[in-house]
């Protein structure tokens, strides 16, 4: 996704070429023709500039070996995307319907069109699409220490000298931007910005989802009786083993386990606890968990979603396994507030999450665990950083 023809080359040329070389199917969507790059132009001159910029983009893509990438031109007004946010989002929805990921201008970039384009892509993307963004004017108009720049979500793709040389050649294709404007105005892409563009990495920000993952998303995973979590895999078996080995006490009285899925961990916790209050928002998962735990009378499995799933009675162990990163900020805070109200003094909280970042999740494992570790009611007893998952055990003061 680009707000103007050249955004994709300035901000993500190396990433696009790397994805293309890896076999990704790429579609480029350009919201405007960039006709307002020089505000002093009249209507006819703007039309000519828009036509020129379309041709420049075609030339730049050819230089980068991306000539076969389809380009969807939306033709929305340049420098006015914020006023056409609904139209932009509606145009993107069918194009993003089957996307595994989207890449758009960073919604915090200083240019208003870039902000609108990034926000529209995030709003239009399906819940299963990973969100990524790239900064452009951020390089020239902000300071590295600006707290608005989400460096904790930044990732880089290293570019060798041949990749940088190809990008330089592509940037030159945008003659209307690197040279004087049709009315003699100074170039839009001044030397200062181009120096930032000619870097040895492409920098991206992961764009998190704002809201909790919808229950409907998980419901579909269980269609046809599938095991969506591959619970017999070595990863899952090893993770359950580490969780159980990390419990500071041999026995617990009452355990709360939300998001229990098909109940494998529930069954093992039942051997260490007098009662396990397990729950899941998906009825099919609860049915399977009940079948698995039918010979474990200490396990009680119900249909419930966080934060409402938190029991009203006292518990001395809580196990959050790959569930909290799916919650939006309000739901997460409400869940923790209710959980800590139910957790007895000296009770334990186990939190374990895959270290990747699910497309549906508002945050990754590290960010999720930072929230819990920052709670003043909790002390960290165990920290286990695995190559695949992160685990903490915390005790209620």
C-alpha cells in the first residue's frame, strides 16, 4: 500500500524485492496519483503530473525486477486522503480479503496522507493478516528519541550494496520528485531525505491489532474436528512439561486456567490440584476438553471468555497459556484486575506464550509479559526464555 507513487520505493524497496524473490504474491495499491506534489500547479498541470507519476512508478518497478506486480490505482485526491478515509478503506477491503499480510505507510508518519493510508490498511485488513508499516518522512522530520516512534516494534531487513544500488536507480525514475517541479519549485525529494533513503536496511514496524481477537476466529479453527494447536507436537508437549516443572509448589488447592483449548494442560494440572476451573470461549473446544478430562473429577470446564471467565471465588494458582496476547488493552487490564482480586496472597500466576506474534494478537509475548511483570502486586519467581516460548511464574504479594 502506498499513498503516492514512490512511497513503496522510498520506504520498502528492499523488502518488496526480498519478498518477491522468496515467492510472495504481491499486489501494489496506490491511493493517489501524487498530483498535488506541487501545490501551486493548476488543474491541467496537476493532471499531467499525475499521468507522469504513473509512468515513473512503472519505470521504477521495472528497474527493481517487479514489472509484473499488478498495480491498483485508486485515483483518490492527493493530500486529502484523510477526508476520503471511508472510500479508501472500502476500496482496500476486497483487495485485502485473502491477504496473509499487508505493508503500508506507518500511521504515525508526519505526512497526513501516509497516516490515512496506514490507518485505512489496518482497518480493512482481515483479522488473519499480519500488519506491517514503513516510515518515510519520519526519517527527515523526527528525532530518533521521539517517544512517538515505536522502536520496540521495529524490525530491519539488511540490504547489501547491490540492493541499495537498485533502489538508487529506482528512485531516479521519479524524475518529477527528485528534480525541480513543473513550475520550477524545488524538488519534493530533497537531498536530506534521499540520504536517509540510501540506508543499508529497510526498517518496518509491526502494526498490532487494537481490539481483542474475535471469538469467531477461534471457533472456525475447530471446524471439522481439527486440532488447531497440534497439541501432540513436541513444541506443545515440551511447553506443558516446562510449565509443570516451573510450578513452585507440588500441590495447589484451586487453579484457574482460561483459554484451556482441548484440555491437555488441564488434565495434567488436575493431577497437581484439588480443583481446576478451566474455561474456553469456544464450545467445541470445551466439549473436547470435557471428554479428555472425563476421568479427572477435579477438572471443571466451562464455556467463558475473558475477562468474564475469572471466577468469583479465591484461587491459589492461575495459568495463562497463550491467551493474554489475544486481548486488547482494556480486556487485558480488566482480566488482570479481576484475577489479582481472586488470587490469594502467596498464590502463583503462570504466564506462557509463543514468542512469535499471531496475526490476531494486539501484542507479542514479550510485551504481554512486561505488563504482568510491571504489576506491583506480583513478584517474579521464575523466568524462562526459550527459543520458542517465554514463561514467567509470579507470586501475589
